[in-house]
């Protein structure tokens, strides 16, 4: 989980992201856009999983960060 400062199709992140699944893509409602917090147009914060099943994923209310935080419910 983290603020990757990149989308899942960013080739610079593929070594980290390619073996994992996105909780938002699999179980999220909507687009899950996280940046910028004031008017999100891109998803650059991710919860990526392997070995667990995402049940839901969502963004949380804005904080002092320029990105929205993300959350997910996972089945272990």
C-alpha cells in the first residue's frame, strides 16, 4: 500500500506493480482517483495485493496531503 506517485500503467513502477493486483481495480467503487486532493484526476495512491482477496476499496476524505488517502477491505 502506498503513495506511488504514479499510475499502474507507469512503466517505471512495473517491477513493483506487475506481480500484484489492485484492490481498487478488482473491488473498488468508481475510479478511486487520489490526486490532486482538491479535484482528483489520477489514481496515484494504491493498495496492491497478492494472496488476499479485495472485497472493497475507496478513497477517504482529504487530509493535509495533496493526495486523498485510500482504504480497502480484504479477505485473508
